[in-house]
C-alpha cells in the first residue's frame, strides 16, 4: 500500500458507488489529498495505465451503522468501519448534493472518522459544518420535490396514467419516486427531470438516467383535462385583500411556480392585488386633492423586508434558499484597499470564503503582479449568496438580478462603513453598479478613478471575464487597476499627512 500515490476514483453518481470506492481507498491507506474523485459520466476514458498499481482488487467489508449486518459477509481485506447512524444519514443525504466536490468532502469526513477524529461529525467542525449544510439543503430539496411535483392526467394507450415534469435542485428523484410509489398505489406515473426519469407501472419502479426530449415531455406533461377546473377554483379562492406576499414567497418559492399549473396565474394576481391595495389606500386622500395624478413606482411602493441581525439569517431575497451559506467579505478591518466582486461562485459557496475558486486564482495572480499581498486587502462581493442554475451535475453561475443586488446592499454598506477603505476596486459591472447604486456602463468607468466621498473608486473587469475570453488584455487591465489603486491610496495618505 502506498498512502501517497495520487489516485483517481470513479463514482457512478450515487452513495453506494462512492462508499465502495471510499472503503477501497481507506483500505489502501490513501489520504484525502491523494485521491481525486471523478463522476463516471464526466470521464471520456480511463486507461489501465492510469489505474494505481496498489489498487486493491477484492472488496473490503463495508459496514456502517445501517448496514452492520451486511458487513459480516466476505472479508478479504478485513476493513471494518463503524459510523454512527447520525453520520450515516448525513453522508447519505450529502451524497445527493449536486456539487463536483461532494465525494471528496465525504471521503475526508470518513477518513477523519476512521482515524478517530469524531469532531468531524459536528456542525462546529469546518468539514462537519459543510456536511451538515449540504445534508440540510438536500433534505429541503426532498421536501420541495414532494410538495411541488404536479401530476397531469394522461393515460393514452401504453402510456402511464399521470405525467409530471420537475427540476430538482439536488439528486432527489429516487427518494421522491419511492414516496410517490407508496402514495399512489396502482396508478401508473412517470416523472421526468433534466437528469433522469422515474417510471412506476403500478407495481415496479424504474429509474433511468435518460429522460428523453425534455421539451416534448414538458409539453405533454402540461396537458390535463382537469386542469382548467383547478385553475378556475384557484382563481376563485384567491382573495387580493388578504394577500401576504412574503408568506406566499416563503411557502411557495418563485422557482417552483413554473411546475405548477396555477404558477402562471400568480404574478398577474399579485399585480392586481397590489394595484387594488394602492388604489384603496390612496383613494380617500386623492379624492380631496386637486392637481395632476402621479404614478407610483410599484417597486418603491412595496414595503422593504426587515434587515436581519446577521448575514447568515438574511432572507431579504430568495438566493439563500439554493446557497450552501452566505459568504461575507474578509480581510483586515484596517485595509486601505477593498476589492469587490459580484457574488460567490461554486467554490466560495462551499468554503464560505470569497475568491477561492478559478476567478480567485486570476485575482491572486493580478495582486501578486501588482505587488499587493492578498492578506493586506479586504475582499468581498456585492451579493453574498451564490446564484446558480443546474447544468447537468454542475452548478453554473447566474448573474444576480438588480433586486438581489439591491437587497444585499445593506451588507456591502456595512462592510464599507466598517473598513472605510481609501480605495475601492470594483471587479465587473455588478460590483460597480452596487457601489454607485445605479445601473452603469462599465466601459464608461474603466479609464479613470472616480472620487466617492473620501475614497477613490477604480473600476475594472471581473477576473472571470478574463477566464471566459481567455483575455491577456483583461488580466493586464486588472493588474493595472490594482496598481492604480495603490498609487491613489498613497496619494491620499500623502495628502492626509500634508494636511496635518
Ligand atoms: N466571483 C466573484 O465575483 N466573487 C467570488 O468570490 C468568486 C467569484
């Protein structure tokens, strides 16, 4: 056995497959750092030469708290791992979390547990905290799928009686399918998702990785004879005078509306209720006034959400729902330079630290070239939660909407007030708009620093723009902007000394 040999382990995308690989790796003594986890469907081919020589060829006895009985079978390696039932269920849930890093984290946790480090199962531990957060997010996705799948009656010759289309946040299709199989008795149904499908023929459940042509299936799933009755009923029970938008959004988040037959009706009903409420509120005052009528901006008229006491509890927009955690800014409170990005990416979301992924590497390089130590600057983002959409198994960045930037402005303002940087460098258009509090054209601000109260504001490209366009020019511009920021900071410091 060779604990240091770098090894690539393939996972078939589920907990059972990871577990058998993880036990082989434990048996071989491979440290978490020596193992690379790869999803089988993201691999083109693996040649025998890439397989490590000391890869164990016989299966070890695999045993966790839930499968202790099963662990008593064959045992050629003699490895036995007993874990608590709490840790077993955390691992099983976290295995359904859609992130390429999940298998590595699970293995690190198992490795530490195996070496006697029980703290790893605690939410107070760094790995444990991530595991708990991922498991929690998966449990929420399970609950959501059961609550928001809508079946449409179909039942042509050779077809299931009910069809549904749903886009789950994590790999929870199998869990939900088992739930519906128990609940719907002998009625046959099919649930399609972008990642796979489940078919219940009234007696047996089949899960498949291919869901067919999503557009056709979605169109098919939308046809339903009883739907028009349901929509008429839903409209008739909606009472605009009692609309509580916050509660509505909390109980039925916007991202599920598209799966619900009543979903398309909701925005218009809310708009009607809002304008109705405004008319009633204004009517008595307006009746007594002369002069022209002034239109009220609906966005401004809406009461703003309360400010929570901590960023972790922030619910001022919906982004917290799909994020692992909020990512605050970090750096010395005395920093003279603050760099502001757009929002955390996949790595930042999982680690809770700003700029630690690929964009962070571009930024690190730019700071290094400009001669600025990373730990001398304060790094943060305009938006503190990761906004993403699922692309297969990947979480792809999605630009935050204006209202999300606006909802998060409170936290950025707090950081600016605390650090009071002499120079602010905004990376990309979102950060620039957040600092200036309006929609601006980045190109208009690229060439010269702007005064912003006591500070200088210097705008430049976002590092991920440099990654996207493979742009040497964008990288140079970021280095130059940081260099300019250093010069502006010096100039301010000299001016301050002169003034005394
Ligand atoms: N992109 C950002 O804008 N911020 C990060 O922290 C990471 C990527």
